[in-house]
C-alpha cells in the first residue's frame, strides 16, 4: 500500500511526507481518522473502489478492512441509541447517470465505495455544484431506520473531521439502498433512497449457493472468482495473471481454470481452451482427477460447445456427469455441479436443434433446483428461462412471455441493471415478440440487450454479433432491408475478424445474408452466400448432417425460384440422397422437394419422371374431401380431351387412365361407376379389343367394391398439381 501511495504522489512532496508519517504511526483503531483527514487516503481509496482497479484494491485491502471494522464498532453506538435518520449527500451527475436512476426506481442501488453523508441538508447542497447542459445538481435524501436494518453499517465521523459542525455520517462498503423516487425541482434533482437489508439477503444467497466452493477454494482465488461473477472479466484476467506469476504450486491449476473461465466470458474461446487444457494437464499429472477438480471437464465442455465442437463438448460433459455420479458426495455436489452440467448438455442439444433431448435435460436440472433452492432463486429462474426457450420453439408463446417477465422481475431484484443475464433475457423476450409478429416490440428488447452488451463486452464479442443477427432478421421481416443489411454486415464483420474461418457462427451470418437477398429476389447474390455457408458446413460437420440437408434444399429452392431448373435438380437430388440416411428430417421438407422436382419434370414434358415424384406425395398425405379429388380427376379428363382433339391419342389415353386410377383408389363406388360411362370412347379409339375386354372385366369386379378415401396430397399440393397440369401447352 505504501509503495503504491508513494508512486501515485511521487511529485508531491507534501503528500509524500504525510505518507511517511502514516507508514510510521498508523494503528488500526486510527483508520477513520486517517480516512477523513488525509486526501491521499480517501481520494485514492474511493477512486480505486469507483474504478474497481484490482491492483490498487489488492494493495489497500488491509486498510479497507480495518476501516470497515472501525465503522462497525462505531455503529454499535448509533444502534444502541436507536434512531430514524434522514441523511443527505450532494453530488454532480451526468444526464446518463440520472437516466439510469430514473429507469431503476423501485430497484436497489449500491455505492461503489464508502458513502459520505451529512445530517445537514444545507451542507450537502454545497457539494451539488452548478447545473449545465450535460451535468446536474443532485441531492440524495437518505432514509435510514436503524431499528429496522441489520446489515447497513454507518457511523458518525464528525469528531474526526477538520471542519466542525458538518455532522458527517459515513456508510461502510456494501450499503444497499432502494430508489424511492427521482424528482426534479427547478435546477436540482432530489433523489429519495432508503437503506435496506435486501442487498445482504442477495449476498447471503450467493454465499449459500457457493458455500462448497468457498470451503475448497483459497481466499485469493475466491477474490478473482468474485470479479468474474461481477462481469469484471478484464480485471479478473489481470488479477489471475498476477497470481500466476507469484503462485504456490497447489493453486496453479485453479488459476488456469479461472483464467479460462474469464476468457470464456469475454468470448475469447481459443484462449479459454488453451488455459483449460493447461489446468487439465496439471491435474492429470497429480494422481488423476480429484473430485474438487472435476470442474475442468465442465469448463472444457463449455468452451468446445461455444467453439461449435458439439461432439467433443458432449464427451467432456458426459465424463463429468459420470465422475460425479460415482462419487459418494453426490448429494452435496448436486447443488454446485450436477444441475449446471445438465444445463450445459441441454444447451448443446439445443444448439444441435435436438429440442426434445434439450428439454429433457432442462427439466432434470429444474427438478434439482426446485428440490434444493426456492422458486425465486437466480439458479431456478435461469433454468425456467432455458425451458421457456424450448416452449418458444414449440410455439407456446403466451406461456413463454409470462415466464420471461416473471424471470425479469427476479433478475431486477437480484442483479445489476447491466448484468449479462438480463441482456440474454431481453433477447429471449425479443425473440418471442418476433415469433408473434410484434416486430417493433422485438426490436425494443434487442436494443436493450445490445445496450448492456456494449457496456459489458469488448469490441467484437460474439454475444453482440448474435444480437445484431436477431435484429437483422426482424428488420428483414419488416421489409426494412437497409437496416437489416447494416446490422447483418456488422455481425459478419465481427465474426470474420474474431472467429476462425470454419466457426459455425459464420455460417449463421452467411445464411442470413442469403435470406436477405432471397426475399428481395436477388437470387444470384443469395446463392453466393448460401454456397459459402455450405462450403463451411461440409468442412466442419459430418456429411450426413441435417444442417447440410437444409442448405442443399435452400440452394435448390433458390435456383427453382430463379427458373434455373437444371441447377435446382442437382441440389434437390443431393438433398434426397442425404435424406435417406437422416431420421430427423421434417416430412414437409421432403414433400416440398418432390413437388418441385415433379413440377420441373412436368414443365419439361417428362411425365414419367414427374409422376415418380408426385405419387409419393399423394401416398403420404391423408383424407381430402371427395370434391377436391373429383375436381382433379375432372382436370385429368379435360386434359385427355385436349390431347384427343389434337389426335394425340397416346397422351389422351394416358391421362384418362390417370383419372380412372385416381377415382378407383379414392372415390366411392357410385362416383366411380358413373365416371366409367364416359371413359369408353378413349378406350375404343385405342382400337385394342383385348385390352377393352380385360378392362371391362376389371370394372365389373371393382364396381362391387366400395372404395374408401385413401391417401392423397394436401389441398395446397393438389392446387399446385392442378395448376401445373392446366397450364400445359
């Protein structure tokens, strides 16, 4: 601490002398006196607390601890007296700071540092300064009922102050307040707040949730972990690198693990994997993986999941679950380890679009949460949030929004307004609004998420790119193609700069650009981006992957819409060849391909090939009304008549046969027998008596059978089918 103070005031001889005197004479019981009287102490301490400068705070930790202890001792005097105090704090705040306070009325606020207040309103007003366009005079009015609060520490420091009659009261670190109101009077903002124990309840919950970790982890490591929990990732990396250069052997693996976690949170996945493997190798060299070090398997699994290597990620998590399950202390470890592992496995299945298995894992995790925690804890509502994403995929949007807004209320009570969990929740709310076509509402929540992410993360962080992509898709649905292009370009630029060439997230950006061009009927550009996405998919996924199938269909559809039917057939055939080995392809996708291929062959007058692709469609779909079937038969009959008039008897006979076969298969016998009367002319013109005899025998046999309505195309497909036949030239 002394060295840091000397370094800071190296050009100020007066302060240097005071620092020397402080070094020689300081006693713990004098902490309040030194803090209130010497600016080199209170300015430096408060600056470090305000900026969360980890190097500085680590050096000042003993003085900060002694100051807190002295304030606690002094507080007992106030507590014994019992009083409801009204205190004041004058300050100069920016527009942005005031807006944040307005937004968080009813929520909690905690000051970054020791808070100096006074019983005198007039004294506090002296510190409010002068308002201008960008900064404003602000007076905090603080209600503090010492009979009702247990955890907020404050003490009178008037006796230690150089200035008499200021009636100073100093709040200890960690004091939490509820924002009651923000009101402007002329050129002064009056902000009323009330001291509360709610902050301590959150801290106690955090301690309880992390008790096992605290028992098995050293204090110096826990300090860095807390920085990560506070989203201070750069500071955490700086701190752990400092520890690494001065570490004891037994702490090195833990330092690597937490360095990996900090890099993971920053989106620097390769650095995370590098540090995790360093930890993994160290642990393996020490008598195998001990139970308290199994977390490295989970961290490696998470890193590989975010890197798009889902199979490797699953292997690490399955090993992690296996090791936990064979341990005698599983019940103790469930709270800290088992449930989060299940969530991560669910996330992997979600990324792989296997929603049923993802939901299964989320529900297992939720069962553990509810058994272990209350319904209002962060761990539980995070899990409910995960389950809601599955419900959203299943189209249960009213349930989803209800769950999301419940989660938001809990988050707002327990987390800082700029916490990444709140940003992720805003994204999920935006996605839900997008799904019900409330695009403006969706964009509002995406922008809220983006605002938080830009505060939390460095330039190029992939969470920002994901949010930009969501915004781009919503802009596209609104037909706002200019804004869609701009945000898609920002996202793609980030991914090209910060991700490896073969990263799965690049595929998403390329497909989004393709879709943007497709809706504008710029088929050439759409195919360029789809093809780039396919090239990456074929490099990183197995050949028999549903994502490759979907992209092949997408390219085939685009060529089809652009009337490049030969190129379309190439990609459709590749997709159908791939589909034979896939079990999770939606049947509608397959039907759509076959209909389009049938249409292409039909337009090329290749009727035999067209029928090959149409007939499977007819067999798969069920139960159309007789009228629709009857209409299509009439269209066949009409086409037969057209060919007959043009003396194309082979074609006329062919279409009459199609009509009859469809009637035989799908219509009741009455309609079938009535239709036979009109079919003879075509058969007779065929001048094939032997066939006519066989045919009449067949008719007699079939006329006594009642034909049920069989499998046939959907109404949509039939309309397409009829339209194509009716437009044959």
